């Protein structure tokens, strides 16, 4: 198939999950082309064949993808608008039972609750908040604090409100449209993992690239 002068725009996310052993370009890329006949042909091109079952990761260079397109569709100009390396994770998707989801939720909630409570108590003990509030109450009123004054109540309420505002949601309700700090940290963590996987594969020579594999996507053990 020759398409002289045709430009194909491709975009791939940094990380893609697949569940089948025969991975095609349509599984890992989004495409756009003025010639609508090109897209189905390119989407069907095989880029990776996985022969070993189980969870596996492969790093595919965008150059390998472009070489695969040029080999099977000569004359097409390819413009990449996405990542330079695509991490393909192959895993047989097994839906855990509802009981397992509930157990994980309860465990995470318990760890978060008791961990946060321990951290707050440890901080209060380190700075001796009880003694500090007692001194402030005595300076303001001339009487010794009982440990259950407006200072302790305001501090407890303010701590709760501050945590809710910081994490920007309560249950399923968001206070603003901004991402929460937890979401930001998770995205940064994912980006670090993806960068490390791509760099490690490149250093070990495991990256599927034009220098070490053909465009059909041979298996990488």
C-alpha cells in the first residue's frame, strides 16, 4: 500500500495495558490521517507477540513503531505527538471478588486512620501541646486549664477542617476542581516508575527498538 504525501499522526500514552498476546498498533496508539483508508490498515499492524503467560512489561521505542509503519505502508509520513517510549504491560485481567475489595478497603482505611492518629499524637507529645494550651489559658484567664477548654476544642475542630481542605475532598465530594495532593503524588510516583522502567530497559538492551528487533514485534524473554 503506497500513500505518497500522506501524513499519519500518532500518539501513544507512556504506559498502556493489554490483555491479549497479539498486540497491534491500534492497541497502543491513537491515530489521525486525512486518508481514512490508512488508519484501519495501520491499526492492524502487529507490533508485539507475547508467548510467555503472566504479567510482563515491554518497552517499545517509537522508532520501532515508525519503522513498522514505513515497512508495511511505504510513502506515509509519520508524525509522533506522544511519548518517545511506550511501556506495554501485559496481564490477564482477573476480577477479584467483592469480599476481597471490601477487605482491602477496610485494611487501607484502618492503616490510614491509626497511622494518622499516631502521627498527630506523636507531634502533640513532641511539642507538648497540652502544656502549651494550659499556659495560654492561664495567661488569658488567670486560672489553670482543665484540658478541655475552648483552645482544645478549637484545635481539634481546626485540625479536622484543615485536613479536609488540604486533601480537597470528603468521601466522593470534591471541594474544588483541582486534583487532590494524593492524586498529584500518585501521578508523580507513576511518572517516576515509567521513567525508571524505560531507562532500565534501554540500558539492559531490552527495549524493543529498530536496532534489536524486527517490526513484527518479536517476543522478548
